[in-house]
């Protein structure tokens, strides 16, 4: 038995086959312009696995996935997937069970199922990308909240009227560096700022310090808001050598300011990178099949 899995992105649709407890035959195609074209291309992928004994289709998608209604609410970079019974339509189209989950939630589920947080059941997954997002995993299941906005950590205010997304990413770090050097916004990347800091650029070093401090404050606040067993940091910057140590040191300094605290947080970086959404979508599929 195997599961056909898709990861819907704004520019590309990744897909693969989950078989023998691993991801196989991964490929992708450009995101189609219409819903009908997306269905047709997905069907072509499915037809390519005609000899497989497929259990169903797992999908990671942008937007606020309402699993109870089988609808993707909110908005995203794929505008035609929202506000209609998309799960029921695809199940009829494929003749197979279909399970959806939000992309950040999928990535978080991947880490709890097979990755960095596999020893834990109560986990926060913090995504540091262009903005800040994430997922709340409680008792091994995604906690979406009353309005499907659980895990939108980027909206937390960290510094005056600045949100976590507004200050706590490598992209925003680079923007601040450009502003202080009177450079065009976007002309220097976060990766370049990290490099410049190691080469003695004082402004770069200050902004790297600011970045780590913002992330540490965010992690500290989340730890005491939801008290998870483990916090996993994902997103492109999570692969930076030394990031975990820098953030952890600053979080522990914040802990030391409050003598009542009698534990140390468990903070990790993600194990899965580009495959996280696909693997997490499969985890969600199996979970939904168990619950149904």
C-alpha cells in the first residue's frame, strides 16, 4: 500500500509516492493557472502510478484548511483553491480518500512523526522564512484554534508596534542593514549579512545580534504561552550553522532573569527541509484515516 502525496506551492507543485515508510519518485511541475488544469495534472500523476495499490491522496496546501468542512478558507498564492468543497470534489475525481493540511502544519507534523520532535507529543513548530509562521501540535495532533489561526506566530508583537514577522526574520535583518547603509531594499540578503558580520562589518554584526535576540524573545514568549515539550525551528535560516546555539543561549539568559523558572526549554532545528510538507501531509493522511 502507498499514498500519493502533493505539496501545493505558489510557483510549483511537488509530488511523490510514500511507500515502504519513505518518500519515493519525487518530481514537480509549475503551478497551473486554473483549478481544472491543476486537477488534470494531478490526475496525470496519479495515472502514472496505475500499478500501485494507492490508499489515498495526501495534500499540503497554503491557506486555512478546515478539515471538518473539507474546505480551504482564507487566501493564498493559489487563489482558485479556496471557499468550495475541495476535498469532496477531489475524492470524487480520484475515487480515493483525500486529506488536506496547511503547509506549515504539515511541516510541523513531519517533525513530530519522523523528525526532530519524534520523542514528543506537545510541540511548537516555528517557521522563520520571509515572515514567521508555524504550527501547534498538541497530543500529536495539530491545534488549529477556534478560527483556524493557531500557529500564526508572526502576528505576535515583540518590539513596540513591531510584530515577530516584522523584525524576527533574516529577510527583515537584511532590510534593516540596507536601511542603515542607505542601500536599496533587497540588494543585500540575510545570508550576506551573516557573512559580513563575520568579516568585521559592525552594522552587520549589530543586526545579526538583533535578529538572534528577536528570535529568542519570540521563543521565550511562546514557551510560556503554550508550554510545549519542545520547540522546533524551521525555515531556510534554520540550516545556518550555529543558529541553534545562538538562540538557545539567549533564551537561557531570559530564563535566568526569572528565578521562579525551574526547567530548561528543549529547542531544536528541523530535520526535514524541502520534503517536510510532503512527509507531514502523509502523516496527516494516516491520522485522518484513523480518526474517520
